């Protein structure tokens, strides 16, 4: 993630910003896949994602960014804007998430702003356990995913795996799969090393 001037002065908002290798148009196209965008967040575990209509979704999610995970059921309404996308929530402490796109060097900058406006100080303090503290992790995972996507998305098999296998997985399932893949790679390397030693010693 990258530091630059805060995009908002509101005390009821949190934000994170990342640079990406994508052009503005590519970044907008990537972020238009709202389900993928949210599922990249490693601290959100979704029940089936429901498409209600164009730019409207219903989700049930467990958020593990707090010490005690909390659940949320809400509708999402997506609104396109000149410089990004705004996602409105029908329920929960968070009112909306704004995605802002800017040109940056050879690529673009994505700024994510979580807006909690409209609460009294008393209500804000009473509902601190509902604050989504996953924003920094989400931004970091998005940056890594986008960089990997830009490098490998030209391969149809990789795109199929990421959309059909990786994306629907729960975060813990992804971690287990990652570990199993590395264990498999190490085992193959050890077998190859053993075969090499055998041929060197006995041939």
C-alpha cells in the first residue's frame, strides 16, 4: 500500500490506497466484478452470494476482523460514478464503500473508503464491535491479486481455476490448498533430487 494525502477528513471513515499495474479502464473493469472484489478479502466468509438485479446483491457474511467475529446480512447497491464506484449497504454499521480510480505512473491507484457517517457518538461507541477492521488486509490482498491477475489472466486455464475453484472457496480452504500445493512441490523436488542422485551414483 502507498501513503498519500487522505481522501477524506471525516472522522467516520477509514481508507486505504494501493497502486496497481492496470490502466484506469482495466481497473474499472476488474472492480466491476463486485463478488470477486469482496471475496478477495481474506477476513470475509460468505454464504451463497445472491444476485438480485443489475447492480444489486444480497449477502450473508461472517467478518473475522474483530476478536469476536460478527455476522451481517445486507443488500448491496452499486452506483457507478465518474471517478469510481460506490457500494451502498442496506444494513450494518457501515453505510457505503467508495472505490476511487486515479492514474498513477505506469498504472493506476485504487483508493477504498469505508464510510460510517450518520451515527451519534454514543451509538458509535456502543457498536465498535461491528466496525470492519479488514480494510488494510483487503487492500493488501487486492494489490497482490491484481498484480497476479495481470500477469496470468491471459491463460484460460488459470482464469477458469481462479473463477470456478479459488473464488468460491472459504478463506481457510484457500490457505489449506496453498499449503498442500507447496507440500506437493517439495515432495516432487525431493523425488527429483533422489532420482538425480541415483543416476549420478549408480550410472
